């Protein structure tokens, strides 16, 4: 069984309302997850569209619509609610982005990397 590694992603005050930031916690050269602040709440999601398992953003940190009200899959046009991850428009209507657990410690956003590892049979 792999050890649980908890890493710091960013300061919570760096997550601005209506914006998102991508992170590469496994250092694989791509953002495996992203964090956002919506209605004052922090959410962390996998960077993977449930439709075809492709990354959501079209460039670094561009996960949200211009008004910050929806998460957008730029490959398929799917739209997701920021607080629930539910798809409300597009080819994966009704499906949900996988939310990830996070922790706060002294104003820092912490993440357990075991959540990104493949499940072993």
C-alpha cells in the first residue's frame, strides 16, 4: 500500500472568486486537478471531462466561463456547476465531475495525492 502524501497546493486567499487554478501534484507535466472558489466555497475537481476523459481547460488555468459561473469543457462544450460539478449542458448532461477532498491548514489548501492514483484491483 502506498503512503499517503499530503502536499500544499496554494494559499486559500490565492483562489479568487469566479476563477480556477490548475495543479500538477504528481509532477507529470499536466494539471491533474483544479481548484476554484464559487459563492465563497472552495472546490477541488479532477481535470477530466466525464464524456471522454479529456482535460477540461483550453489553456493554463482556463477552466471557467468568462463570467466564472460555469466550469467548461473546451473540447466538447459541456458546462458544469462549480459547486456540485453537475453537468447542466452538453454531451455528458447529468453526469458529475469527480470532486476531491482537501484540507485547510493555517490558510493553506492541502491535498492528499492518493486520490489521483489508479485504483489497484
